[in-house]
C-alpha cells in the first residue's frame, strides 16, 4: 500500500528546475529519450535534478531520518517482515520529505538522506526540513497502527554549504552532496532519541518561533573538533511551519528550448551527442562523405537537413555560452568551484564540433553557389 501523502501531494506539470514538461504529448516524447519524473522528487525531471548544480557549492539543509531499534526489530520479526516494514517507512519518509521540496539523496539501510534547497530553491529550506520531519513524526503512529508494529524515528537536521556532484561515475543516480553539513546532520541523527528531531543551531534559529524555549545542548560529535550547539525538538510546533503540500511559488512555463535539446540527446546543457550529430550533418552536406553529399545535391531533404544542422549547431553554441556566463557569475559570488579539466575538455569538444559543423555548412553553400555561377562554370569548362 502506498504512503498516504503520495496521492495527496500535488504534482507540477513542468519540471520546477528547467521547465521540461512532465505531462502531455511532449512528456511522452521525452520518456522515449529516458526523461521522466525523478523518483528523488516527482516535481523535477530525471535529467535536470543533478547536472544543473554540478560542481557547485550550494547552501542547503540536510536531513537524516532513521528508523529506531532496527537491529532489535530484525531479530524479532525476521528478515522478510523487517524488509516490508522498512520499505513502508522509507516510502512514507520519502513522500513526506519531497512534499516539502526535498531531493532524496540516498537510502542507507533503514535511513533516508534528503537535501533541501537543491535543486528546487526555496528561501525557507531550513524551516521546510523541520516541517517535513515533524510531519513524518506525526504520521508514524498511523503507520504503526496500520502495520501492527510500534515504529519510531530519530532525525538529525543541519544547514550549511556542501559541494554537489556525481561520485564514482557519470550517472545521475550517483549525484550526492559532500561537506561538513552532511556529516553534521548524520551525527545529530545518531544522537537523537526515538521520536526526536535534533537540529543544529542554525536550523533552530529559523524555527525558534515555532518551538520557543528549547534549551541548547553542547554535544561532542564524532569527527568535529569543537562541541556543537544543538536543540532537541519534541512534539508538535506551537506555531505554523511551511505547509505539507508545498509546491514552488513560481512554476516555470514549458521550456521549448530545453525540450528540443532533450529530444536531441543533449539535456539542458548541450552534450557531445547533439554536437556530434551536428557535425555528421555538416560533414555530409559539405562533401566529407562523398556518397552522402552526392545524394544530397539532388535530394529534397538537402535544404531541411542544412537548416536543421544550422539550428542544432547554433543551439549548442548558445547553450554553452549561456552556461559559461552563469558559471562565471556563480564563481564571482564564490558559490561555485572552477570546472574540472574533464568538464572543460567536454565543453571545448562540444563547441569545436558545433563550430566545425557551421564551417562545413558554410563551405557547402559556397561551393553550390560557386559551381552554379555562370562565370565559374565557364572557367572550369575552359580549363
């Protein structure tokens, strides 16, 4: 049985990050390209959630939620029954956290790690993380009654900066966050008791009005040389926190340029796949592949192919230029790190392929004009 929140949380029609459609005919075409709603947050697409933040230092709030007494439960219920219980808990936790705008980073046994403010931006990400955690604690008794097993969770929350990117491979599913804030949230969760939410001082400052008078504690966290100030939040908040059915205030309209690039296999940033296809069109049109060029001379497909090649090449160059400008501005604000050597090489290759395609297309047009010109024709015949 699915978690209750999964059916009540409203879903965006377009990706909240890049504007790619998630419903309708365009969404069907994108699913053919492998792009659909992300299981990490169903309001973003599978392609956009990671690479838009690749290599950046991002301010975020990290949540670790862990099912208490897991070892005892396994010994008492057995592996099969415990698996079903953990699955139900993780489904409920994921639905609750994503309903507040979180990105599910990973599952670690019976625990879930979630990121707020990446890639979906919201100014109140710390308060949203606390609200989602409080909602999860509120829903656990209902899940316990349904399963016939008492369930409790310990939750740790911390805010700060972390570098986001993909570790170990180029696959989007390996996208994660690395930084002290991640370690701090994990250590806080380890010291939280059943049904407790243990938050860092920065997080508590954002929700103090909802949980007034919570005393500060000085905790020694493993891996941190100095003691950490934390607050234990128990029970329901005394004032309002962000709503459980939160969706982004500004919902982007359908982004047709993102759709075009995604269908071409280049996602939101422009990849080597699209650039290589551009070069193939341009090379064939220019005579690099003689047989194809000879066929294109008299084919009705010649003009559409040249037009398509030009549009794709220009789109790739514009996308790369835009991303370069955004990266430069981001680095100036000290919110991003410099691109890696591999990333710079990929950008240069994509730009080079697109420029080569435009050059070959221009050469093709020049050759056709020259060969068709009477003066040039007579000159060749005299020779």
